[in-house]
C-alpha cells in the first residue's frame, strides 16, 4: 500500500465531482465504488487497483501489475498507455505532479526518521543521565510512547512534532 500526500482542497473537490471512484473511472476500466471516496478497479497491465482517501487527507493506493510481453509492440503500447493513465490519475487525485509527490514522500520519510532518532537519543540520554528527575523521565517516557503510537498509526507529522518536544524536554 502506497501513501500519497494530497494537496489541500483536492479531496473536497474530488468528492464534489462524484468521488474517487468517478475520478478513477475517467482513467481506468472496470472501476467500482467500494465505499466513501474509495474504489477498486483495473486497467490492462494494472490488474488490481484499490484506493481510498483517509480521514487526514492522504491517498492510499494498492496496485498490482503484470509485466507486458516486451517482444510485442502492441503490448508495449498498451503498457505505456496504462502507465500514462496511472500518472495522470495520481496527478488528478493528489493535486501534485510526479516530482512534487516524490518530494512529499521524502519529506514524510524524513519525519519518521527524525522521530525515531529522537526516541533513540532520548533512551540513550535517560540511560546515561545521572541527575535526571523522576518527573522529567516520566514525561519523556510518556512522549516516547506517544511517538511510537503515532509512528505505528502512520502519523509521521505528529510523531515528528512530539519528537521535537521530546528533544526540548531533555535538552532545555
């Protein structure tokens, strides 16, 4: 399952225009609505496409594709058309182009990495500190738990923010 950031207002716009299933049906064959702003479908080499917006405005897509017959020119044209449709669908569904989606994904990954680093540094600091008050240690442990829960819930933005606060708590 891939996660894509969605530009502010795009989910509302897509919903007003019939939802994610209606958008997908403009790009793919065999599209069926599978709930509120979600769909399942397929198109040529993209044999299985499932997608939905989450409540925080991100697009989650699970896609399974099969390789084309590289020796058949018609199969290659069909594969290239499927790929083009896929990219245009993502552009429309997220409001971002390919480069922007890539940058947003890197940013999302960096937030998770920095949050994990804050947890690791806090554990090390707590272990090494000799004059750390019990109250500060308890606050730090509570923040560590919040960060780990946010990471598990795929909420890297919240995890990153809590990691920043954890760093400030232990390094005033």
